[in-house]
């Protein structure tokens, strides 16, 4: 069995999608998956699934949702996966490798300690390849929305780490289009803008690199009333001076 939150919330067995139910029932599954191996109290589960709009029938509805999810899991008869009731709450158990988020985090941890750039890059590619779309797809609540943003931040950090490694090893030509597209979608991400500016400079497009700095400066001023941070300002000055240390090696 495979359990996923890095995209639509889903359960798969032998490659086939199992019916986890409608959005609210999948929200229950998502909360349990995000706390895999830990008991989630009923009150916490209800709050995370319904947020500020908890209906009077929430507890009975939760019982129904959990019972149906248990039925789906039991039908697959995977000895490593189980959903059980424990002292005022519920516990979802599975092997870490059966959950895409656990695999993602393991790969990031391995990449963080690897002394070899090529190995780190491969681990990061594997981690990013686990994403099937927007995390926690198809489920909504205040808590789940916060968790979705947190997971997206983790994805973007991993992508930025991979971009740094690729730049370090002279892949600026292949990165231009990717980074330009990402920067257009996230004009306030200064780490991303710095990567794009360096990529453009190394491709011989100094004027374009400087243009992106001005574009970012205006965006930050208009949207949040601040100037670019010191790292981006320093890179801007180094590009203006054509600092030889910026060249790829």
C-alpha cells in the first residue's frame, strides 16, 4: 500500500487507487497521515478537519469517516498499515517508505549530510520527483491550508538547493528558462532572483540580470515597502563590476 499527501490525498494498493471517499473524509486521512505513528485526539482531529465551522454532529460524523477509512485499509490487507482507536483518539500506522512525505523527508535528510554534490543533486531530484501536484490536493481546512503552505515551502527550499548545485557545476545554460518561469511566479523570492541573476550573468546577459534586480526592487517596494536584502544587493553590485569570481568554473 502507498499513502500520499504530496499531491491529491490518496491511497494506492498494487498500483490501483482505492476509494478514500469525499473531500472531508480524505481530510481526516490527511490529518492522520501528517501525524503518522502518533495518536491524534478526537478533539484535535475534529478541529483540524472542520476548523471554525464544527457542526454539532462532528463527533458522530468522525466515527463514520474513520470506520469507512478503516474498511478501505482493511480490504487491502496490508500487514504494515492499520488504523485503530486509542484512548480518546486515532492512530494510523504504516512503514515510513509507504508514505510519500516520509520518503521526501528522508531523501532531504540524506542530501543534507552527503559530502558529494552529484549524490546530493540526485537525492534532491528523487525527493522532488515524489510530488504529484499541490500538496494535500482536494482537501481544505484552516489547519490543512497552513500545512500545505509549510510543505510547499519545503519543496521550494529543496528546489533552490538543487538549483544551487546545478549552478555550481556549470548548468546555467539549462537553468535559464526554468528559473525565469519560477521567478515570474514568485517575484519576491530573493534567493530565486539571485539564482536567476547569476544564471543570466554567466550566460553573458548582464543587462538582463540587472533588469531582474530592478524588477525585484520595484516589486518589493510596491508590495511590502522594503528594499532587497543585503545578499541580493551585494550580488547586484558584483554583477555591475563584472566580478570575475562570479564566473562559472
